[in-house]
């Protein structure tokens, strides 16, 4: 009788333990599905926020489209061409794909300032080509090949030409989609970064058509261990479009570069940034990293 009682108690303990394990399993599974539902709801809300005012988006795109078309209809002074880095590659690939040379040069100036070693956010080289390549017309063995100026320009022009072919009547949308090569969705409304980039490309086209190429002064002003920290730092200057900041990955850290046309302008911009932040440049990095 005692033996039967002991077995019964042992069985109860076994079943209680097994039931507890299954209870934990179903709780975790249910929690996971609840998490997915919440995440999907948040995504849907975010998506609607991005396109909450489609008329405003269309108005902005149409305005930029007119400005770009007017600029690109202007003939580029031939004597200016020889001054641009890798101009032979640019001329060959733009002619091959039927692209505007001033547009491609301006895009390159804004994206990398003609630095072939540039790499950020999974995009590499002169024209920030995403890897893996979106174009089926270019075959490269490794992303390292994108550091080669000729191969990078060829790949970038192929991608841009394919995007242009999908939207042959417009300019802005293909350019925006090129900027978001590794993304399935291009945001417009509320995306101040895209608007600033388009503004800079437009201003660079104006510069290309007015004066010969002049190398800019790229001054490293801060470094961060992660990209989100460097992006956060740059976003703090979004209301100051005259301050051009870029991020470049070097040896595992993210460098913030101040882009200016001269050392005098650089000194002036540095002083302005210090006044806006309230910190000297010796303290900017530490402050940005430790700020909660």
C-alpha cells in the first residue's frame, strides 16, 4: 500500500512538472504571437505616418522635378569636365546608359565626395553602391571590387539606369530609390534627410554648371563606436542646412566629417557647431556617447 502511495505521489510530481513545462511553452508561444501583432500594428501606424499627406508629397516631388529638368537642360561647359576625378569613367558610363553627366557627378559629390574608399550602411565606394548588387547587368565577385572607381561607377550607372527605365518620365523618384537601394520602401513625408539630400544634389548641379571642379575640405570632427550614435549627432543639425555633415566608416568606427569648400569656411562652421552644441570639439564625442 505504501509502495502504491509512493508511486502515485511520484507520478503526480512527474505530471505536475511536465504540465509546468508545457505551460511555459504555451506562454512563450502566445507571448511571441502577441509581440508580432503589436509590432505589425506599430509598423502599420508608422507607414501611415510616412504618407499621411500625399498631396504635400506630390507637390514637393513636382516642384523638384521642374527644378531638376530646368537645370539638366542646360549644357555643361566642356572645359569643366577635365577637372573632375575619374571623369573618363563617368563620361563613358553615362553615355553608355543615357544618363545625365551633371546629375551623376552631383550625386557622387553628395554621396561620397569622390572618395573611392567610402563605405557606410552597407553601401560602398564613390557612388555608395549597395551589396549585393541590384543590377543583373553587372557581375562582381566581391564587394571589395566596388572600391575600384571604374567598377563602382559602372555598377552605379547600371543600377540608376534601370531605375530610370522603370520611371522614364521622372527624375526625382529614381534618384530617391537609388538612395534607398537596400530598402523596399522609400519614405517622403517627414523624411528630412531625403529632402536635404535632394536639395544638395540640386545645388551641386548648379555648381557644376557654373564653375570648374574644386575639391572640398573634409574635416573629421567626431568619431563614434556605432552608426546610430553618429546618425543621432548629425540629426541634431537638421535645422541648419548650411552645415554639411557626412558619416564614414574607418577601421570599425564611424567618423563624422564636416564638408566645406575652404579652410576659412571650415573654421567658421566649426565655431557655429560649437555654439550650437555648447561644447568644444574635445568634448563632443564623449558627450554624444554618454548622453542618455
